[in-house]
C-alpha cells in the first residue's frame, strides 16, 4: 500500500517536472480564460524593459527577478495589513516583453493578490488570486509610457 502511494507521488512529480510551463493560478490550470492586459510601445525591448523597471518604485513595487534578455520581469509590492489585523496582503506583477508584429515591444502583464488570512499562526499558507479589473494595469502602462517619453540624462 505504501509503495503504490509513493510510486504515484513520484510519477506525478516526474510528469510535472517535464512541463514547460506550470500554470500560475488554479484558474489557468483549469483552462479558465483570464483577461489579457497588454500594450504595444514604439520602442525596442531593452528600452521598454528599462522603462518598466523604472516604473516599479513609483508604484511601490520592488524588483524580484527577470531581465531584458529573458523578456520577463517579476516584482512584488510591500506586505501590508489585510482586512483584519492578523491578515496580510501583497501584490505580484509579472510582465513579458516580446517583439510586436508591427515593430516595437508588446508588454503583457498579469497581476495577482497574495492574501494570508492568519499571518501570525499560518505562516506559508497564503492564497494567490488574479487581479482582473484593477486600475493598477493602466497605472503601470501609463508609467512605462512616461518613462519612455522622459528625456534621458
């Protein structure tokens, strides 16, 4: 009995290890269509990435990982108190930078909210949900555009 359960666990891990992209959220894993938030900028990928990187602190986010060569950027907001004093929340931003069909750079953004209901006792048990209709997308896109339009020093 223990051997079959152990075998099943390893088989599942092996199958998941071969996946190119594991879904970011359960909704994506179930095939539920999430709205796409994207914008095309008339600038090369490296300049657009630099503008997005400069936009992060203005929005209260800090850089986590990624790079212009990878075409990816991931950032997190500060942790703040949630709806109750014992809960906490944080926001994650993931952006992809790809060449647009008509030139320039296409930026695709996903934002999620990370909520931990009982931050005092349930460490590591947070839930992450996609943010679908938030003005944060427009703020990010507008700030990138402002950074691209700003005169270089």
